[in-house]
């Protein structure tokens, strides 16, 4: 009699194990084929990386009209920055057709300033935010962009171009 109870409990554990295995396989398949995207539940993240002279404080991925990515990058260093170039590379290849997608030069000899329209201003002063707008080819509403954020910047009156690599995760609105 106890032999049949032991056999019943082993059969029950095998059935439960198979049901759990099938359920995990289905969930894994949905995740693999991007039918379910768990990353869309994570908050937006923008990390410039590097030495700590730049900080990404604002981000927005606009899908309507001409799709763009808008970033607010603050100069938290001690020196003004005269050249800032931001490049985003889409890791999944969903939003951009090639490896490199777009580059936006914000501060250079075009006399672009963060707050005032002073024609003498050609640099990003310490503490100010640069608005970087990067056009994209495709933006799918509700989809998540995961990418590599590469920045190059040069201090005013400096000779060396600084480079840093970070990450970006932002949901299209």
C-alpha cells in the first residue's frame, strides 16, 4: 500500500515539473522573439560614463512626426566645453539601420548657447545643460531603445578631445 502512495507522489512531482518546464519554455520563447519586452517596465536611464565631466540629466524619445532622441547633458566639470559630439549606437538594430546612427554637434563655432543668444558665446559653461537632438529613422511607440552613448568633447582652449562611453535606455513616447 505504501508503494502505491510513493509512486503517486513521484508521478505528481514529474507532472508538476513538466508543467513548470513547459511554462518556462513558453516564456523564454516570447522573450527571445521580442513578443514580451520586460525592459519596457524599467525606468529610463542615461549614463554618459567617462571621467565625470558630463552628466545626462534629461532624455526623451519622441516617436511622432520626425522621430528624435532629445538629451539634456550638463557640464559638471570646472572648465567650459567648446565642442560636444554625441553619438548613439542602437544595440538591437531596431531603431537605426546601420551600426552608427546619428551624430549631433551641439557646441562649436556656430555660436550656439544654452540659455542666451549671445553671439560671443561659443562654449558650454560649467553647470549649464546642452540640449542634444538626434534624429532617428524609425521610432516605434512604446518600444524601448537600448544603446551605447558615446560622447566626445573638448575643453575651451584645450588641445585634446576627451571621449567617454556610456549607455542609454529610453522608451519611445
